């Protein structure tokens, strides 16, 4: 699970598509862009304390179920990996609807594949944010 990550230079144009330099765009908001062991561009987002705690619990439970320590090629969310994309989308929408989420946000999720909340919006790249805002605006326009 540990892979060499090389952060891109601060002066570089930010990969999120904002047109700003990385050092004044995603980096100060806790989104790290860099290359992985295969040389592909990836982003790392710092987890909030709550999320990190939940993830740690989840991994402990997984090791217990397996009866052994996790290995590099273990799937961390086997129940999600077993679903195809449509099932996954349907499952997420069911949870969102059940949680009483604004239908405009559910629409935006279907359109963009993103899920932007008040909690994570500061860590979302600007370009993704624009896509999301546009989808929400489109939905509101359709309702009028
Ligand atoms: Zn950026």
C-alpha cells in the first residue's frame, strides 16, 4: 500500500485545470498532485480526522474477517468492487436519497460522478467544483 509518490513542482500549472499555479491552487487546500510509481499523475487528498478514524476501523475489521494482515493486492472495499458501475451509482443514490440529500445534489452526482459536500468542498479542485456548480444550477433551472 505504500507507493513512492513524487509531488509536482509548486510553479507548475495546476493539473486540476484551473490555470493557476499548483502552489496557489490545490496545494494550499491540502490536495497534493504528483506522480506514482508508474509515473502516472495522481492526487492525494488529506482525510479529515473522522474519515481517517473510520477507515482505520474498517481496515481492522477487514483484517479480522480475513484472519490475517492485509496485503498489497487486497481489495479494501470488496463489497463495492463486486458491483458494476451502475449498481454502485444506484447504491450511492439510494443512500443519498435516504439521507434526505437535496435532489439537486443527487442530480449533480449523476452528471459529474463527483460528490461535493460542505465538509469536503475546500479540498475539491476548482475545475471539479465548477462542473458540480454547473450541474446544480442546471437542475435548479429545470425545476423553474
Ligand atoms: Zn488546482
